[in-house]
């Protein structure tokens, strides 16, 4: 384990902050798997298959990066893929508390894997998927926060949701 890293998250939707962390992490590993969580207990705005498609399109310039979806324990995916590193982006100290707890749990379940934290670039440290969804739901311009394909997907989904009302 070690040459392969996982960068997990819900990515609902993928933001420029996510893309920045993946780009920066990809410089350090010959293979980086972006792992999109499918959480059946949580209702996502974008289906996992679409999040995977959007990330593949947005990250296609990075040959060492693969994108796939998963459900279940991250450590099981890490074991299956031979990943020795889990990469997580941190925006703030509040992220740190949660992510450190998860890192400790993952370390107890898979001691041979380490968690590597990458600090968010200052220009994206305020950005969250929740915030992007909120702005988009109220018709705000999210084009400065997400890649163009994601902005288009959000517009399609939110227009379709509005048509159902």
C-alpha cells in the first residue's frame, strides 16, 4: 500500500474547492482514485452516476486520476484498491474536528492506511457543496464556484425540480 491514494467525498455537487484538492493531491501519487460516496440514507441533489460523470469530465486533464463511486466503508474500498493513503481537504478548524475523528476510526479499522490532510486554498476555504446548492436553489450565479459542466447540471436539476412543483 502507498502508491495509490483515495480522495473520498459526496461531491454533491463537485466544487472548484474539490477540484483544487484533487489537482494538488494528484501531484503526489502515481494513482489517485476520487471515490464518490453513494449514501442511500441521504438524498443527494445529483445522482452518484452524474457526480462521477461530472468529475471524470472535469478531471480528464489529470491522467493519474480515476473516478468511481462506492457505498459502504471507505476502508473496505481502500483495501480493495490497495490504497495506503486517504486524502481529505480541510477548509477550517470545524472540518478538522470531524475529519480527525474519521481518520482515527479509519486508522483503527485499517492501520496500514494513513490520512493526509490538504488545506484548502485560501480562495476556496469558504466554499461548500451545501452553500453552492443553496445559492443555486435561489437562482444565484454559481459559475464562480463550480466547473462549467457542474453549473449546467445544477441548472438542469433545479429547473426539473421546479417544474415538478
